[in-house]
């Protein structure tokens, strides 16, 4: 039988699996999970592990004991995407604006960052080295995230392999308002109310979009609350 257009569209399209793409996906999953893998250059990369004690004045490894370090490490590597991992770390780095001491007349500001780990809902400040070692991430990664914090980027995203050419249905003004709203929430002490909890009532780095949405409507579009939802069907991913 001759295949018509409509017949064609009914058939499930099976994407041809490309072996090199498959390999890349597998590598990516291993990297995210902190597992050993063969790098692009063909070198064996060993699994991630927690680094040595920072031995600093803050006594980070005393404040964050072995069990907690293990829990944080496992939690981080159980996140399923780069974006989630980045957002998680991002939420634990806080920027502090400091005016340069030596030259008070100068307007130039320099930033310092404070690093934390979050355990059972409590944030504990640690030094940069401990922060890097507990999550087994490089200073370079931390710097990249800190720079995004400097640029007031809300949620860092891994830019690899993304398409920025998807059409949008939400007006730029609305997007701006939503961005500001999220930024306000993130800066406020309310942030924890907008984070999802896992089954053990532990906060996760994931935002509860439904709650944010309702809050946004309460603030900016109270009339829209009774309207059918879906009008503002916006995903966090959309903003980045
Ligand atoms: Zn330390």
C-alpha cells in the first residue's frame, strides 16, 4: 500500500540511534553521577570522591562531620542534571559586597563570597576549599557560578547543546516581571517556602513552580487567580 502523509504521521517515529551520541550521553550521565568514565580524550577519569580536610580556621570538617559530608556528597551526585547540580551549588554561595578598604574614595567594589552547606535545613558556613572538597568540584566551577551570581543570573544553566530559538508566547514585559519576582523571592527570607521538599521533609534545590506562580499572581495579577490556570503556564526553565 502506498504510504500517505497521514499514515506516516501516525507511525511512531523512531529516532536512529547514533552510537557516538549514545556514548556522549553515557559519558554525560557518568559525569553527573560522579562515576568513572572515559573522557573525550580517551583518558580514564576516576570516580569523584570527597577531598581532604581543609584544615582551616573555620574547622569546616569538624562542623560538618564525616556522615554529613557523605550525605551531602551523595545528595549532590544523585541530582540528575548539570542544571540541578549548578542550581544547588549556586544556592549555597552568597555574595557579599565589600567596599575596598584601601581606597574608600573609589567607587569600585569588590565581592567576596561565602560558602555554605545545607544540612537538615540548617546552613553551615564553610571555607571555599571545604565547599569544593565536599562536593568534589573544582575552583573553576565555583568561580563560574560566582560570576553568574555577580551578573544577577537567577539560575545558572549549563549552556551546552541548548537551543535559544524557541518561540515564546509570553510577552517580554511579563517575563521581566516574573524574573523580578523570582529574584525578590530568592533574595528574601521566604525562599525556603518556595523550595520543594523531599519525602523526608528535607529541602531540595528545586523550586516549587506552582507556589511561585500563585504568589506571583497574588502580587501582580490578583484578578487572574480565579481564572483557569494554564494562562501562565510558565516553566522555570523558560527564564534562562
Ligand atoms: Zn575550611
